[in-house]
């Protein structure tokens, strides 16, 4: 069930409708070209040799036998990385290079140690086995608590703690500590009638996109490098590759292939610089595909975390103070996204007194990367569980409690900014009014849970070009990878301006040389920022066409307006021409019309989401079934409601997986034991009910149509909502993810004293 | 030897230099992707069955055996052409379709009759032989004189003569007759002291590009058609395909592959619509490559012609009147370019009294198409031969004679327009002053010839997009196919505006969905019109960057200027920032900068050329050797002088081939007997001396840098110059092309009474 609560009253012709996506046929017929589909004459194949150890020194690498092996054309090791150990390289750039291929030390099982390219995949595979690497193994540290212990094995000699912005000189696995605070926390807790404080942990989980990483590189004889890859951001990939290879960005062209899921995980590059170096050495185009096990073991999952939350409330249900300790795994190199978790954790609430500490901790796992609303779901799992327990203790309905404490326009966030117009209250009201919430849940071992989430969303740079075709259609080139239907949502925003149907726009995704700079698809920014660019570009086109009509009619163009796809004189009813007709006349009346616009909009609007879930727990097996699920979310304005609903449902599904099953299981030596889709248990359609959605529309004043981002916030509430539901079903508060059958059963047994 | 006579005194930093072309490495290393290099999964292969008869009715076609043949997935005939015999189709569109594949009648040997696609080329070839076609042969007409005779076999029932704009109802092979006239010709001839009148013929010749025609088509399940092809104009190809297939242009995307020569011959489509229909039937991408013999027999060569010219002059060397009769082969369907020949024939001269008649005549040869300055070289061969004979009779130096009669600013052309600033006189002066002309030629059977030529050049629609990279380079997307180095010449015009080196521009050629409408590469328009678009787009970029600098410095942007690649405040010397530095700051100061501009410039400037050639004739064999050749030409402004010189030399070489060797040889049934590069004798480097060039620069006021087109005019004078040189070597006036050894020897024998 899907519903749509519209709070803005502007009528649109195209925005808000549900046209078929422009790339739909290509996607369902298999004609769309993904990175793995790339082929070219002379193509050779690259493979990566990866470390079997989670933590070890590399004593030597002997590639001579591999190089002599049949069909092998190039071999590289960390020594070939232009940005490497040299002391004039910044630590950040050195780490960025070492993340791609180890130099001196391997820091996680699967860390690239060498790569080679051969005429066939088989020859490459055979030759890999001939590379001889001598390691001195070291003790791995596998979670933040172990890693932060005194005497823990250190990953880096030169990572020293940054304590609240101050660099210390103590080598440590704790890379940095940040703090956000507001008000007087002690006073807040003193005013509380009820105080709840708990510890939580969440396991490492992966984005689980279907398409593995891939890259083909051609290092041309003139030094120009072309990369074909499935990426969330062709321009940001270009920057990363440029940094690793020490090249100016204009020496690199990144051609974005279609992308089979990303969720943040296809922002960073992995194979691209290796393929480039192999191509440089061999003089041939080099294609590399990542095996599934490598995707799990060597690309960036999200952080495993250790979180403590303490909240206090008065007996009338007002939160008086809140505190959080967020320790996030960064993986092998510094840079978890803990600060985003710290920004979001308490954002659904107006709280006067808050302290949030964030700790970025290196461990012997692959460098963590963004995963849909990165860092926020873990934090929300803890905070929203604590909120639920407070509601329970106070006997207040969890939605009423949230409404009582809801952040709204003017509320200050713990990290500083004050909210502009937001839809938190409207989202909560819609949740309260939803079919599911209004329908009582009955039955034993059944429970209902509620949780909220906030994601700030981002703006940043986007470009869009439009050219008018003689048949009245337009071509639109955008720089944003289309992961979730943004060709449609961007095209629709241009169509709305010009008064033409969405089908009359031919959108395409440009490479880094065919459209202006566009930041990556992520941060729920694409429909917002690239849509903004499309809107502005369409406005330019509209203005140029109005001027042309003025030239043809010999009237001042100020007297002409575009109404419902017809250019018309404001006072002379005889002077009118449809968009299509005028388009057909352009070439003979002064030439074609085209425009390109780049924007960096600063009005990204935050998104709130409240989820309601009903579960049933099987006390015999510990298995949790999702009976019913409603996701309510403020989209600002849903350009294409189907894709907004799809994003909401997708976020919920990933949240359910994270809540109930997904986790990296490591052996004692830090080797992942479940690196396949069979063993890493993601939910399938058989595990899930239909997810109901309610789109709330509180227009974002920072966008022409009121768009907020929609892709990320729906993954934030599910884990807490499900934990709260399990608690109401079983009277057990589960504070460690995943709440898998084994873990649930163990908790039940513990409670029952078994 | 190359020299450059600069008459404009503007100093440029980039324009006029000779950077290495951006696509040079790709071209010389074989990495550039031509149409023949296209590959994709699932690709099948198309072949065309062609008529063995030059003129025949198709009585029946039976494709059943072919369709049942191994691996065959689709077969088409003329019946499958959406735009076909139907009476609501215009004659022009019907002919355009029938040119691609015959319906009812075949009109030339090699006319497509059916096409099929199979899993392999071999299976396609095998199946072709199984198509059974029953013909009723008709008498072919093979030249304009035979075709215009009463009682000649008619190609079309419904082609009726258009007599000076008036449609007649007489079915005829003469499709139209046009006339340009000025002054009083009878009076002009009456005033003449010398009158010379002769008849000339020229043979059918081919552009002789190295790369054969090719096309791959993918008709997607959603009805969208993508075409990959080597074409001179992706947008015009799109229009032609749209017409043939009765589709709106936005249903078609044409991706221009690199192009291995065109010279006008790759403007029309041949295989593209057939591949599209085969793809529609088979559901798979269909690739078609044209064999070399088909290129000769089935694509459009230039017109064979029958020309009469009569000119009179006073004894002091002033031309008093000129008359021309131009009968041009159209090939199988109406539409030679005779009118261009009529426009150009007398344009180098200021003549008060002129009449030019042009006749467009269908014959049983492939439809003629543009070949470098189409129709003008044939006309100039006749007119410039007559001029030379007048000079000889009057004893006036041929360059002095031309200077005496030279057209200049204000001179009216026979077709109406009055010349703006032109460089005819300056070109003649430069020719007179050239090393070759100043050096006497001695020796027996040696002679020097001079001839001039004019080509009007065209403007029309072009688009260009520019985006600034953070490293201070720019990406430039243009819609013009790059045949002769226009990536460089266009990039340089943008670089000049922005004060950056040519190497800091990354130019690329967009497909029809990635840049605004751009008319074809031809008419010597690309450096002029697309360069104009690049200039204007760069101006927009410059303005946006000036505004950004104003924002950063918090000063009015009107106070900022760009000088030598540095943005600087007009009065505060401390405020300055290089292009590169500002480029690096864009993303953090308001976002990236990009623009796209479409233009339709109306100030294309005509080009004049005067050539000097010294030849030696071997009286034993009739072979003519080119001893020395100087081409002098007004380029307006040579953006990249090397490519201007290359165009001049290339035009001369093609002219030499046309003059001395090239011709279609037909048997009595209209079948070409020399359709291979072995038998169709084009000049090679062994046949040629180094061609000296003198670039004259009389700036075209209709272009920001003064550019005129340069590609076409150099092919106009060679045939006449060589004929005149042979005349001075042998005292024989040869008036029929080619002046091949056999033809020269025959003329020598005839003169000697052998």
C-alpha cells in the first residue's frame, strides 16, 4: 500500500506523475551496458593477488615466475604506485594509494599485494599463483573495543590520535575523537525523572549490490588514460584515480557504464588504478572484474560499531538530556563516517542538553566506506532503542512521545545548524494516522515497534546540458550516474519547465569529457542537485525560445510567455506557437538552441522518516518474521512517486537484513568465513511482506519543486524499529546486531535461565 | 615549400600556431575507433544483394530460400522500406528511399535489391546467392548527351523537366534547367575582340576515401534506434534515416565513429537504414560493411559532365562577356549540384554580361553526391581553359589577365550576391610573386599552366559545449565530425578566447544526443561555423569566470578582465588569478562552470585559389609528369596553418588524379569495369612532387578570427591548370578528362596525323 500526503498545493503537469523510465527497456532486455559488458579489440585481463593474512609485514615479493608465465604481459606491486611511500606525499594520499595495493604491510585479509594482466583470464589466474610473497604475520585487531585497548597490536606507526581537534603524538589505533555538545548535560540529566543508558554493538555489514566492481583501463600512447567503470561518480572517480596515479584530472577520462547497485559502495575506486598501471605497462586495454568473495572481503563495508547512549526524560515525556558515545570501525585506514552518525543521532528531537562523542578507530578489516546514510543507522539503532525504553517506562505512546519532542523549524542540531522548514512533525502525524498504526496488533510473541530517523542530505555540484530537437523533443545530458531512476526524475524537472511530456526528454549520462563537473550520485543529492541543474538549464532553453519567438513575431520577447507548452503573446491571442512547432523552426530562424548549466545549490533539505513494524518471534528457533511494515517519509516533493516508494522500500529491506541477519563472520585470524551470497544472508522477497509507504510532502524551500533527498533516510529506522518490536513481542531488549535466530534464541534462553 | 602571407595584423597567441592534433596518437597507433571497429555482444552481420543490371524492371524477388538458409535472421527488400511507393509520399522522399533499396526498378548496376542479416558474414554471403530476382532488362543511358536525346530510354515515368523554375509535364531524363544571367550577353560578345568557345567533357570520378561505408544499427525493443557509423554529419544522417524510416528524429541516435575520409561522399547514408530494418526484424544489432567494389559502384561519385563555354575579351584584356552551358549527370535520381557549378564558374572575374545555363540530367549511374567543392571543378576546367586560350591569343600573362579582370569587394556574382571583402586580388598577387612563377621553366615538352577557382563556403548550424576542469583545462564537445583536423582548429579558437594553450583543451565529437544540432562537416564550414560556436561558448565561459572572480574578490565583475590567461582587476594590481588557479577554485566558490552555445552564422566568406603547375609530357607514352606545383589560397585566417596546407595539398592531389587518370570505365551494359583501387588509378606519393603552398590571409569580416573555409577551393583549379600547362608543353588543348596517357597520346597522334 502506498499513499501520498501532499502538503504543498502547487499543481504540476509532469512532476509527481509516474512515467515509464527512459532506460527501462534497456535494463529489462539486457541491452544496457554494464562495466562487465565492456569489450574492445586487444583487450587483456587483469587479476589481483590478495593477502591471506589480516595483518602482516610484507618481507618480499618475487614476481619473476609470474612475469615469465604464459600470456602474462604486465605485473605490478605496491612499488609501482606513483603515490606511495615517498615522504612528500600527504598521509591521506599515501593511505589512499596503500588502500588500493599494499606497500610494506597488509592490513586486512584480501588486501591487494600484486596484480597482473595476461591475454586470458585463465593465464592471469595461473600466473597469480606463481607470485611468491613472504609475510611476517602480526596479530590482527578486529573490533573497536579490542583495537582501543592498551597494548593492542598497532596498524600504523604514524597514526596518532586527534583528540577533539588537537593532534597528539601518541601512535594509536584511535585515529580521531570528535565531540558535538550543546547546553548543560549534567543539568539535563539532573532534571530527568527517568534515565536510560545502554551499550550497543553492530556488526560489519556490506551494501550487497548485485554487480561486482569492474574496471577497464586504456593508457594511451599519448599519456591519456580512459577508464570504463560502473561507478557512482565518474568525476569523483576521476579525482581519486588522478590522486593515486599522480596525474592531472584532464589526463583521465572516466566513462561511466551502467551500474548494478552501489548504495555508497561504488563511490571509491578499487580496480581502476591497478588496471591503469597494468595498461601503461602492457600498452593494451586491461579489464578487471572482481569476484564476489573479493567484493565482500576487499571493498568497503560499513563500520562495525560500539555505541553507548544515555537519555533522560521528565515524567511528562520531555527529553531533558542525551549523550552518546560512538566508536566506529574505520577499517584498515582512518576515516569512518562517525561524524555523520554524531550529526544525525539525536536530530529527530529538540533537546537542550546534549553531548555526542565520536571515535574513529582502525581495525584489520577493509577500509569502511559509505553505505546508505552512512553511520546514521547504527547510531539510530541505539538512540531509538533507548527512546523506546523511555516511552515504555513512562507509559507514553512512542509516536506521541516523538511528537512531544519533535525537532522542527528553528530547532538547533547538536552539530550546530538550525533546521529550516522540515517535515518531522508531519511525518510523525502521518505515521500516527497510518493504516498499520491505527490497526491493533494481537497475538502472542507479536510486537509492534516504532523508530524515527534523520538524514541531512547534500547538495554540491551538478551540471546539465539540453539541446532542442527539431521534432520538439529535447536531449538532456547529465553527469550523474543513474542508480535508482534519476534519468526520469531529472528529465521530468526539465519537462515541467518546458511544458512538454517526460517522454519527450531523451536523457543520457555523460562521461567526464562530455558534460560539466558533477559530484557523485550519493548523499541523496541527485534528484535534488542535478534536478536543480536540469531546471535551471530548461529555464535557459525556455528563455532562448521566448527570444526566438520574439524575433519571428517581431515583438519584444518580454511580451511572450510559455503556458502549458505553448509560447504565446501576453496580449495578442493570434501570436502563439507550440513548443514542438517552434522547435521545428529553430534551424531556419537563427539556428538551433542548446544550453549547459552547472550549479552548486546550497539549500539541500533534511529528510525525516518514521517506521512502524509488526513482528512475530518464533520462541523455538529465534526467527523473527516481519508481519507488516509501514515507512513514512518526507520527500519534500516526490518528482516520480514510484521511485520514491522504491527507495523507501529498498531502504527498509536493507535495514531488515542489517537488523536480522547480515554480518561479517571472522575466524580468529581475521579471515571472513561467509563471503558469498549463500552464507552472507541478505533478505529475499520470500523473507518480506510488501512494505507500505506513505510519502509526506513538506516542500524544501531550497529547491524549485521542493525536492529533498529520499534515498538514504529509509535505512535509518528499521533496526531500532525491529528491536523495539521484538522487545514488545518478547520483553527482551536486544542491543546487538544482527538479531539473528541464534542471537535471539540465546537471549530467550538466557532470560528463561536455560 | 609553404609560406604564409598575412594581411591582417591582429596578434594571436594560439590561433595561427601549429600544435599537435589532439587525436593524433589515436590515429597513428590504431586506437581510434572507426565504424569498422565497432563490436558488441550479439552482433550479427548484414549484406546487400545488388543489381547486376544498370537498368531493369524487377519482376519478382523470392527470398524464401535465403530466409531458410543457415544462420539467416532477417531479409528485407524494397517493400520493407517504410517510405516507399505510397502516393502520399513526396517524390523527393520516395526517391530518397528508392536510392537506398530499389522498388520496382533498378536504375544502376549495383542498386540494392535486397539485404539480409545472418549470424556470420559467411552465412550472409551464402544466403545472398539464394535470393532469386527476375529482371526485365532495359537499355541504360550512361551520359548526359545520350540521356537528353529524344527517344532515350527513360529512367522515371514521373520525372518531368523543370524549365527555368517552371514545371513541364513532359517525362524526361532532364530533371531541371536553371539559368543565371546578368547584363546583356549579346552586347558583351559584340564588344569582344577575341571570342573563344569550346566544348568539354569530364568523366565520372569518385572521392576515393580509404575507409569504405559502414553502419551498425540496433533497433531497441522500445523503438529507439541507435546507429554507429562513419559519417560526415551525425545530425544530417539522423535526418536522412528518419525520413527513410518515417521516424521522428528523437527516436534515432547516431553515434559518429571516426571517419577515414569523406570528401562529400560520406554525407549521405547508404547502409544505415538497411541495417536498421534488419535489426528491427531480427531484434539484434546488425553490422554492415561495404566492399570496395560497392563503394565505387553504389555510392555517389561526382557528376560526369558536358560543358560549353564561350567567352569574349577586348584586346586590352577585359572580359566582355561569358556564357556557359553546364549539363551534369545526376545519376539515377534527380539532384546533381550543377547550380553550384553555375554559381562558381565565372566568380573569379568581374564580367558585366553573363549567362549560365545548368541542366540536371538523370543517367543509369549511382546517384551523384558531393565531392569537394561539388560541381565547381568541372566548370572551372572549362572556363579556365577558355580564359587561358584568350590570354594566349591576346599575348597577356595569365595572372596579369586575371588581375585585370579580378572580382573584388562589390563585384556582383552571376547568381546575384555581391562580394564582401574577398582575397582574390591578393591571391593572384601572391601567385605572381611565388617562387615557382618567378622561376622560368625551360625544356622541351614542358609547360606551365595557371588557373583560378572560387568556392563560396557555407555557414549553417553548429553547437559547442565547454566545461572547465579543476586542473585548468577545458573539455570541449562539438557536433562536427573531424575529418581533417577540426578537433584542433576548433579547440584552438576556444583556447584563444580563454588565454590557455591549445593542449589544455580536450576536444571530443559528440553523438546526436550529447550536443546541440550541428550541420555536417562539409562546405568548408567546420572551422568557420563550429569554430564560431567554440569562440562564442568560450566567451560565455570567460564571462562566467569573470563573474566568479568578482564574487570571490567582492568587486564588480565589470572591473575584471582576462589578459593572457590571467583574470585581473582593471585598477587593483593585487587582484589577479590565473585561469588555471581560478579553475581549481570553482567547485568551492559557487560550483563548476560550463556552457553550451548553438550558432547559425551568416557571414561565411568565399575563398579564392590560384594554382601554378609545371608539367612535362612524354610524347612517346602520353604520360604527364607534374614537375612543380604551387597552390595559393586565401584562408581568411589559418587557425592551424599545417592543416590549411594539408587541405590545399590534398585538394591539389585529388585534382591531379581527376585531371590525369581517374574515371569510371563502363562496358556497353553500364557495368563499371575498374571498381578497385588497382584499376581506378588514383595518384600515389610516387606520382607527385611536394605541393608548395602559399596561404594568403584576407580576414573574413564574418568570423571572429577572420576564418574562411579552406577545404574545397583547392580542388577547383588543378584540372584547368594542368590542361593549360599541357597546352603550353605540346600546343594541344585537351578538353576531355581525364588527360590520361592514352588520351594524351591519341591527341598527339591526331595532331601529328598518325
